[in-house]
């Protein structure tokens, strides 16, 4: 991990579906990597592709065992606009009490629950706005979900314009790049 950081890597992603069967992210190996990321100031994104509710206890264990590690919930926590997604979304909002937890506003199409579509008005009112209230703009960041965003309506530009239209001023500056730059470092051209 140290060599990767020295080589310029600025983040790690945990995907619970890539762990060996029966093992949790918060078990010995995953926890060791997670803690080391905190020591190196490397944020850890968690991608709960099948829904946050399936992994909330594991995530809470990581937060409890290493409260200084920055944890980023990818793709709005995969909280679809349906009954299961609503329950998981309440769990996601509950993570706002931990100052080291951030949320990536990305993969909007993955969070529609088949009841919303571009330009994602329901995702805005039922997911983004409550997250903005709970976490604040300084703990939210736009993400692209590249390359899958290219398969959505208006592709990357559509995602950027949509999320960018959901807030103004300093909130917009934070969500659209400021938060990510603060966590991952300045963008180099």
C-alpha cells in the first residue's frame, strides 16, 4: 500500500463482493488495510453494489475500529427508490453522525428503482437533498461512474450538468470538485 501511495495512488476501493466467501471487510485482512489507509490519509470507497443494507454492520465495524480512516460511500450507497432502498437510505443518513464518512453522488441511474429517469428529479428530492441536509456539501462529491455513465442519457455531460444543477454557490463548488480535491489532492494538469 505504501508503494502505491508513493507511486501516486490516492484512494482504495472496498467491494464486499470480492472478499472470500464468509469473510467481511472488517475481518483481520480488510481491517488491517482499512486502518493502514487511515494512517496514510488514503480514503476508502465502499461499493455496496447489492445495497447498503446488506453491509451496514460491516461498515459500522470498520468505522468503529478505525474512526480516523475516511470512508466514502460510493453511488449514493446504492439506495434505490423503493422500499428496500428507503430503509437502506435511512441507514446511510445515520452515517452522517460520523465525521469521517462521505458520500459519492454518482451512478444516478443505479438508484432510480425504476421509478425515475433522466434528469432524476426524484433522486434529487428523495436522495440528494436529504444527504445535503445531513452531511453538508463538504462531505458530498460528484462521481462519474465511468465508463457506465457513457451508456446513460447525455452521458458524462448529462451527469455533471444534472448534479451541478442541484445546488448553488459554495455548496456546488464543494460537491462538484472541492470535496474530492480536499480528500484526494489537487488535480494536476
